[in-house]
C-alpha cells in the first residue's frame, strides 16, 4: 500500500510499509493528508454503520438487492474501522507502536475489503442481469440463495486475504517502529488481477448486457406504440440497474488509479512513483468507502426515504431537547418569581389592620356621611 513497497522490489519479494516519512514531502501537504484521512475515516465509519443499522431495523429495506449493498457497507465498515485508523495512526505518529499481530490485521483487512467489495459488486450485477433477462427463473431465487452467495464470497475473500498469513510471504516484523510486511510478487498479481481486475471487467460486461436488453425492449415498444413529445419509456428494473451501475462505476473509478499504479510498477514500466501521487491514489481508494453510503441514500429510493425519516425524527428530538434546556431555566425563574410574589402578598396582608385587609372593606366617603 505504500510507495516504499512500490518503489523497492527484489526478484520475487516486495517489502512493504504503509506510510511515507513526513520529511519526504512538504509539511503542509502532510497535515492535509492527515486531516483529510481522519475526515474520511470518521464520515465513512458513521455512514456505513448507519446503512447497516437501517437495514437491520427497517423491514422494508430487507430486500435481496439491498442485501448486496449492506454487504458492501460491511466491507467498507471494516476498512474505515480497522485498516484506515491504524494506517492514519502510523502516519501521524511516524512510527508503528503495535506488534506483528496488529500488522497482520491491518493488511489482512485491506485485502479482505478489496476482494469482498469487488465480488459484492459482481454478484449484484449478475443478479440484476438475471432478473431482467430471465425474470421467471429469478422468481425461484429466495433470500436464502442470496445469503448463500454472499457467504461464499466472504469465505473466498477471507481465505485469499489470509494467504500471506498461511505462508505465502515472509513473516512480518516490527522493527524500527515500522511494519515490515513482505509480499510475494505472485500474491500481489493474484489479488489485483483475479480478485479485482477480473470482477471489474465482468461488472461492466453484465451491465453492458443489461443496457443492451433495455435498448432492444425500447425499440420494440416504440414500434408498437405511438409516443408523443418524445415520451421516455421507464421500467423499474432498468432504472434500478442504472442506479446500481452508477454505484459500481464510482467504486471502480476510485480504485482504478491505485491498481494501475501497482501493476505498472511491478511490470517495470514505472521506476518510481512520487510519494504525493501515491498517497493521492491511496486516499482515493479510501474515499470510495465514504462515498458509497451517500450514493445509497441519494440514488436508492428506499434508503433515501428511511434516512429522510430518521433525519426528521432526529431533528425533532434535538429541537425538543434544546427547547427543554431553554424552557427549564425560564420555568424555574417563573416559579421562583411566583413564589416571591405570593410571599410578598402574604406579608402585605399581614401588615394590614384587622378587618381592613382589602380595599373593598375600606370605608367609603358615602358611608361616612
């Protein structure tokens, strides 16, 4: 993940560290990356956690398509909750203060996110294509089949991410406050080509088939129906496929520069990558984990309605709390002031002569005549 890993390679091994020393670039740029990374980490963790909680607590969101999106949110949640905080801590401190187990956890979580996210998007594109191309067949597909497919993808992701721990590398060592995690060159090629590049190509292939079917269907309808004012033909399935294609495209665009950089360096086409450019690509990968939840809320109608409802409820509760905080002192002062007035009134009555405690009991001028 680091430029040191990319810029220094041996015959069949590649030493890797995550961060780059702060003296390698301008201090202002170093602070910018630190603040930017912390912001992405916090926003991404809270947003992905909100997606998962919304799926669990709202029954209307528990659909087959949303199950793939929640699986992607869980993958991003692991990245922003484990891998990214450890990397930011190392970058800010300029030293790795943990042991080799935490070093293993950091890289394993990173590879787990890379593989699981790609496979989740691939399964989602396949599900959408089958729903449009073979609608009667897909009626037999139940939620258990979807969960089984997601479970298989997570199992495969976990196994491939753990291959270095199983022996496909040299043992990691934490020396001089750095996590020296060594990769086999073949393992990196396997992860990037088999677990990311191949699913990315298949995702675009299946969405290409989906839009081809949509075009053919639109042409058939146009031949059998006269449309006025260029009326657009809309279908819920095609609209949903278009929405999910946008989510997949944003994810692949965010990861494409980093994957391309690594492949070019390993192939020898690029001798050295500037630290600033490398870190830009790394944080672009992490940015996808924070962007995805907002894409769900902005593009998916079900998530948008639930989030809007929750936001309105939270706003009303906060307004009620602030109103209570404002009204409590006012009520206290009013109660105290009312008590003071009552005491003062009682004191004035006690000072009046007996039998003339009220102005209505005072003798008038007519009664004295």
